[in-house]
C-alpha cells in the first residue's frame, strides 16, 4: 500500500516511555480533534491504555502492540502508517529492526538518535534501499540535533543574503541551558561507550567529524576539546557534551544538500562559561572536567523531570558566522522548555508532522537537508523554538 493511502498518519512507538508519553500528550492536545489519524504503540496494551487515559487522548485512539524483539510486529506496525515516531532507545540495541521495517514498507521514520556509530551503520545498510522504496528516514529529531542543524542552516541563509556567499566558518556557542538530559540519552551514551570499548572502529567513528558523509572528508575541524578564550563571544568557552553528534549531523546536512555551505566548511560547538576574565577561565576549566555521562547515577530510561521542571527549562544557542574578511553575523536559537524532554518532545512531533506535509525522495536524511524551512516555520509556530538573526 502506498504510504499516502494508509489508515494512519502517525504512530508513536514507545508511547509508554517517558519521552514517548510526552510526544503522545502533545499530539493529543494538538490533534485530539481527529485532524490527523494517529496511534500509540508499545509492548503492553494495558500500559498503552493507561497512558492514553492519563494524557487525555481520545478513547478511540488506536493502540498497537509491537516489540523491538519481534520484527514481524514492527513490520506490521510500519505498514499501517505514513510515518513512525520512535522514542525507543538506545537505538543500537532496540532500533535496527524498526528502521529495516520502515525502509521495506516505504514508511517515513523519525527518531531521537544521538548514536553516530549506529547511524553510520544504518546509512550503510539502508540508504540505497530507502531511496528505492521511498522511505524517508530522519534521525536526530530532538535536541540532538534540530536546534544545531537548523541553527547552522539559518545563519548560512543569512550569510548568503548579506554577503552573497556562504560562510566557511560557523561557531555554535551554547550560551544558556537549563534542564537535564534524558534517561534515554544517558542509556544511549552508555551503550555507545560500551560499543567503543569492544570495537576500536567505533571509537574512530566517534572522533571523525565526517563519519556520516560516506565518500567525503572535508577540512580539518576545530577540536572543541579544551577550554579557550573565544573573541567572538568575548569570554571563555568549554567543551559541549552533545558536540560529537551535532557536528556530524551538520556536516551530513551540508553533504546531502550538495555542499551549500562549501566543501571547505568548518564548524564546532562549545559552551560559553559564566563570568569574565579569570572567573570565566576557571568556570570553563571546571566545565571541561565534568562528564555528565560518566558513572552510573544518570536518570534511568522512563524517568524524567516534573512538568514544572520541564516548563522552567530553556536554552539559548548562538551560531556565529565568520567571513574571511572578519565580518560576522549571528543566528540565535532559543527554546522555551528543558532541552532533553519538554522541547525535544515537541520538536520530534513537529518533525513527524512536517514529514507528512512535504514531498521528498526516499533515503536516510537529516532534518536540515530534507525539511529545513518548513520545519523552522512549524517549530516557531507551534513548538516554542525561535530563530533570530542579528
């Protein structure tokens, strides 16, 4: 059955998990009127029904049982919908068969993946088949990596408009961020570290900025691994924990779009440390020593902050375009919820809704390469994410 003619528009797979529940709640609030046909999916019918009632979704909302260890159930689920939203990670442990099912059935797919080793393997395994089936597979549709992917795209559009050409250098600088990373992100980080410990080739992928651009390697990139004084922000900056995935997605967007940023494009991400002078330097050094993924005390999958904590969260990220003659301009991306849960759940839902509305060829995509402008418009209109150029 052609994807456009299926009984369901969207399926939220993993709807009983913490983030999946937030996605389902968002859809219930925005589309509980039946304007789209959507369903909730997971391992347990009784848990799905309980979540449906707790979030106030219509009683008629379809419930689908599917399990990551049952490929036939995943294929049957994928065949019913135009787009599947997957919040079931770590994806390298639980996600491969669902991607294969969506590729086989020509079904659109979005997820929250921040696992570059798995994404690399999925691109190698499925990109050609997805192009053939028409399946549009879009990884990293949460805080990893939409604000960064679309932030770079926004500043590049502004550079072309102002200077007549793209900028060869963008600095991503996280100025403010309040909120925790999710239990799923913590589990994914642990799974990736375990994979790298077992297989040196995984570690090589993790440190390669062009790990997701098969056949293309651009210029040497800024490392972003040590504190430094950044004249562009007038202060000290420190390593940013999500840079390893976001930078790869930004380079893949450039690659998939035919290098509109140039083949000489250089990009890094760092956190702006609070304070000036020696205080800022000390803060940057302290941040550099922190590893929120270390130890075993991170949140468990399925755990997360309260509604009040999510609503108190926010983020502000600058994307600074530096031209060879020294001219600059900045695009700023802000979010009105905590990045790991509140904003992420809205972003992935809007990415899926955007995928329903736009045309595009099959393949393994990034949000920025497939749907940059329409997704920016949806996020600004509905998801509390703003894009501003100064």
